[in-house]
C-alpha cells in the first residue's frame, strides 16, 4: 500500500465529515441526545473507523468488506440527516452542504472499492 491511512483522501474526508457532524449535532434538542444525535454520531464515526480497520487488515477482500460497511454507514447518515432536516434540527442550506459532503465520500468509497476488486 505504501502510503499511510491518513494519506487516504477518502479517510481524510470521512474524518472531517465526522467532526462537522459532531459540531452540528451540538445544537440538536437535548431530548434527542439518546435518539437521533447519538445515532447520527455513531453512524458517521463508523465511516472513517471502518475505512481504518479495513486498511489495517491483511487481505484485500477484508479491506473491501470494511469499505462496504463504511458505505452502509453513509446510508444510515443520509437517513438521519433527512430526519434532522424534516424535524427542523438543521436548516435546508446546512442539510444540502452536509449531503454534498456525504455524496462526495460515497463516490470516493465506490472508487476505492472498484480499484481494489480483482480484474
């Protein structure tokens, strides 16, 4: 692999996205702390965590498996962000900004997965 985990663009973007989501959810209603806030944070953190765990695995097939789990977590994030928007916890423009970030990470993940699959 040569480069380190932190050199992977998809990991950098996913990690940065997790930080943004954590900051954004600070303003969510306190009664949502164990609801959508917790669920969204858990899902967004699992994206860079799964990329990292897969990266450290010995076999390519395992790496791809963890990248697919990261992709699944991004799907969860999409659902929680839609809920947060529709419940009025985030403004439409902020939702669009977050969704753009999420979509970019999903594209990067798909590209990385494709590059790792056997020809």
